[in-house]
C-alpha cells in the first residue's frame, strides 16, 4: 500500500519529502529518469510537462518546462552531481536564478533523491539543502512541499498504484 508523501523541515536549511511506493525500486527509478515518463507525472495537478531533456550523468544538465494552469512556463533546470543507479541522484539547482522554487528546484540548492528498496516496495526521499533559512522558508511558502506531495501522488498514479 502506498502512503501520502510526508514532509518535514529540518535544521535551518533543509526540507525532506518522502513517500513509500508499493513498487520495485527499478520501476520507480525508471519513472524518475526516463524523460517520457517524467513528462507524465512531474509537477502539481493542473500542470503538464512536455518532453524534457535529461543528460543523466555527473555534470549533465536537465530541463523540464512545466506548463502552468495560468499559461506561464515554469522552468525546472539543474546539473547532476552524482548518479548511482538505482539508488541515488544528486543535483544542484541553478546558481543564478531568482529566488523561489519555480518548478521544484530551488536556486542554490542541492537535492539528493534516494531510492531505498524495502522488499517489493521503494522508499523515495527527496532531501533538499537550501542556501539559507530564508530560502527554505521562501520555498515552503511558494509551494515546494505541496508541489512535491502532489507530484509524488501523480507518480503513484503513473505507476498504477492509485
């Protein structure tokens, strides 16, 4: 059985969002790393993500442009720092972007996504380390946590779990 994504603010600069999926780790990893699959679930309800570009290697870049219900495009881009298939992805948000979380990647933040196999289930954890406490509060207030909770709900639906 899947669960609702849990979120907590830790320390002064961290936000952690996690959710257990009743699906094998390799399936959750593939949904997270395949550009066609990402386009089907990334972003809160009401948003869609046309095909995105992903260069899944250390130093590789990614860009996901979310189309918002308000007609705006919310760019989500970053640079991969570490890829350990199917266990962990580490990436950095862009350094020279305006404040806020845009499409889920706060600027000047490092995001570590872990995929922990627990029997036939996967515990997915998104650990975001922001540059400052003010950046963490701004991300929270701009919908970072709610956006990820909604996105992970959509991911569960894509995986056929809801």
